[in-house]
């Protein structure tokens, strides 16, 4: 262990780090000391120092307000306003005590009472009243109103801003972290302006208190001066009025600065920089304004009775500014083109821009311009909401977190067409008719209706596009009728399920493992990385998704991997073990009621497949002669047709040792086939053999 001296040498303590480390203690002690100031008399040197500190704090606050780019950069301002107001009132009480007791309240107040107002109490009183009026009526009232309106408008706009964030998130313009930050910022803005609405009352009350304190000081000082200090009326009024005015000016100048800072903060909107930068950029950007002002000022300078020199001087200044802006804005078109070409060339050769071209979106949906209303919520489009529901459905059914689907319009495809892409490559496409409905024959149609013949894109079924006027008739005739956006949503859902194993990458697997670790850290640590790496786990999960087995129960999957990964690292063998453990879920997917209609393999065929298994360092495969393969596929198709004729799905039941290798043999030849083993079927299920596959 390092010695304390070593720690101090390795981490030098500066004043800034000390203040930051003990900031909570310092603030608590400061608030307590402010309250104590109201009770315990202060010596005049200390009061002078605190008055100067009050002015310094006010200057720091207004400078911070000027250099902030947005209101939330000083989100602590409402609390700071309360603390500074309390500190200023404590100084008022302390100075009032000294004025009434000693007739003297330090050098600062005396200087403001004598030097600033020239020793004239009437002038000082008038200046004090003007400062209070400016602070109370002009700045504070305006800031209070702006804060109130900003708070109300911010709250009213919150639902719309939240919907805009959700739309950007669904379109892929922002990621989940950026959406979370923007939602947090919206909430903080609402809280800030609401707090500012209330905090501005502190300044308002402070201005009222200043007037009352001044009247008490003058009246009380006049009585004390005549009754206790044997002053005549004029001397008492002169002395205590000057001190009171000095104390009021010392108090109101910082109050005016902080009130101004309040107004600056609550009036900042659509800002791109600090106040100074914005003022210069926005006021000094058009030379015509200054040329027009030059002409107006010159006309005023020659009007009889008006002072010509000040107007003429200002006219010259405006003319100089306008000429400077004019020269700055004159750039030859040739230079602009050269600069644009040079910039384009530079941007194109930057490594960062080239690297950005390598970014491939996980999933994209390109639509023709006629389908844009599906995305536009202003035209009633709800495709974005449908995509959110699709992602939720895939998470619930498959346990797969589908990445954000980016939607783009593409003028190079047909206006009513759409393309679904996976990692930049097209995997599906279709066409829609927005003003029509898709009618599909579900097998119960007893009366055909006319329509535009087409093919349902998700499952390849024959269908008709019919106008809305025929929708009711089609439903009565036994057709299944859906709208265009439902056709697209169904197609997109089916494509995601078909390619779920490709969507799941190593990063997505890592996210699933990290999510499991939040609730079962011990299990994750047992498997990763001691037994299996993320890549090997990803292959097991991809194998499950490839046969549409949900990976939502990650806990069971990881427990099986923990049990068998010491014996084998083959992802396909591990997948079979996982399937056995998830038998109840697989059974639920294939049974009808409590019966499993299926076809099975002839024992002779199973023995032949087992005998043809070839094992290598890179996995296992089955080597059957072409003639045997041809006859097996033909027999399989015949048996599947029997299942279809009886209204049953295509399910093949095999022994556990054969299931994996039979799937490898037939997966490319027969689509939509479900292959299960006896070990994956719940014992309570009744197995109904419809046929036997033979060679």
C-alpha cells in the first residue's frame, strides 16, 4: 500500500480541486454563516470586505450569463439567485445595525454616500429610487414574465418534441443514447424555466425590501440621532440619509447586475454562441443597414436647432462600419468557385470522410416517392409506429433486438415500390397501391370478385388489389382484406424472422450477454470467456434463430452451454443440447392442441444417414450418393404434400442423433420445413405419424 506522503505527491492538492472536493460542505457552511450575519454584529472592516464580495459575485454571475450559449449551461441559477438574495439581505441587516448603532457602517458605504452622490442626500435618494424602479419594474418584471411564458410554452411543446425524438430514432437519424440525452434536456428545460419563474420572485421581493429598509433607516436614524446622539434635526437627517443612501446603492447595484443576468439567461433562444458573439454576428452582417443609418444621421445633423456635430460624428462611424462590411462581403465569383472546389476536394480526400463511407446500416427500407405518405405522420402515415411494434414483436417472439431500421426515399425505383436491405444488400422487395386494399383467398371464398391480380409479398400467395369501395363485399365473400401499410409491415416482419440469424452479430450477442449479467453475473462469468467466446455463443444463437427458436430465455441457454461447453466447442452440437433443454418451447411451436401431426424417417434411412456422417476438425457433414439424395427428397416432398392436404404444417420427427444431419441434407431443397427430434417433444404430447420417409 502506498504511504500517505506518496499519495499526496502523486495527487497534488490545488485550491480549485479542494473547493470542488468539499463544495457541499462549503455551501452548507456559507448558508449557515449568512444566517448568523443577521444575528451577530459584524466589524466594519469585515462588512466592507463582504460588500465588495457581494459586488464581485454579481459581476461573476453576469459575466457567466453573457458567455453561456444556452440557458441550461447555468442550470443552477435559480438556487444561486436565492443564495445571493439571502446574502444581500444579510448585508442589509448588518449595515442597518451599524448605521443605527454607530452612525457609521464602513468605508464602502460612506464612499458611496459621499463620493458617488457628491454628499447630496437628495441626489442619492433620487438615484436609489431610480435604480429600484429600473430593477423592479423594468428588468425583474420582464424577466419574470419571460420565465413564466417560457415555462408554459416549454411544457406545452414537450409532447411534440418527444414525438419528434421518437420519429428521428425510428428513422435512424439518432441512436438510443442521443434520444435519451435529448429527452433529458427537454425535461431539464421545463424544470429550469419553471424554477426561474419562481426564483424571479426573490428579486422582486428584494427590491420591495430595499425600499422598506431605506425608509426604516432614515426614520430610525433621524429619531436615534436626535434622541440618543444629541444631533440637531438637519445634522441627523444629513448623516443618516447619506449613510442609508450609500447602503442602498451598495445593495442595489449588485441586485441590478444579477437581475440583468436573470433577464439574459431567460431570454436566450435559438443561440449558437455566447451573447457577444451572437450580437456581433447578427447586428453587423448587413452593410445596407449602416448606409441607411448614415443617410438618416446626416439629415438630422443639418436640421436647424439640432446639434450637428454628434449626429455627423455618428454618421461617419456608421459609414465606416458599412464600408468595412461591404468590403468584407465582396468576394469574386471565381474565388468562391475555387474555394468551393478546393473544399470539396479536401473533404473528399480526408480519411475521416472516406471511413464514413464504409458505414453500412444494419437494415434499410427504401421506398418510392408515392409511398412517402406512409412515413409522413402529417398525412396520417403510421409506418414508423408499425416499425416500433415490429421491433417489440421480434423481441418478444424471438428474443432478438432488431437494430434501428433506416427509412429512405429512392427516386430510382418505381414510385409505389419498396426495397428491404440487410447490411446494404437487397433481400426483398414489393409493390403497394396506397389507395387500394389487398384481398387474399384464405380458402373460404365462395364468390370471386374482380381486382388487379398480384402476389402477396410475404408468403407469395395469389391476391387482388381492390378499391376501398369493394372492401366490404370482399370480406363478405370470404377474402382476407388488409391495407397497404399492413402488407408492408407483414412483409418486413417475415423478412426479419427469415434473416434473424444474419441480423444477430457479435455486438448484438454481447448486448444480450451484458443484459443477462445484470441479473445473473455468476452464470455469465462461468461461461464467458473461460469456456466460450462471444463468437461461439453467437453461432449457437444464430443456429437457433435460423430454425426460428426464440433466444429470449438467455438464462437457460447459458446454463446449457455452461454444462456442455467443457466437453465440446462445436456450435452445432451445443445447439442440439440447447434445443433439448428448450423442448417445452419447441413443442409449443409445433403441436396443435395436444397432438403432433408429423412424418418420420424410416429406421433404415436413419441408419444410412448415421453411417454417412463424416467428421473433420471443422465440423461434421453427411455424404450421401446423389441417387439416394434424389429419392429421399422425392419421398419427403410426397409426405409433406400429405400433411398439407390434411391441413397440417410440414413437421418431420427424427431421432436426436439424426436431426442435425437430416436438416443439413434437406435445408436447401425444401423450404419452410420444421425438423424436431424425440428429445425435444414434451412427453404429454401425442405423436400422430402421417407418413414415413423412405429411400
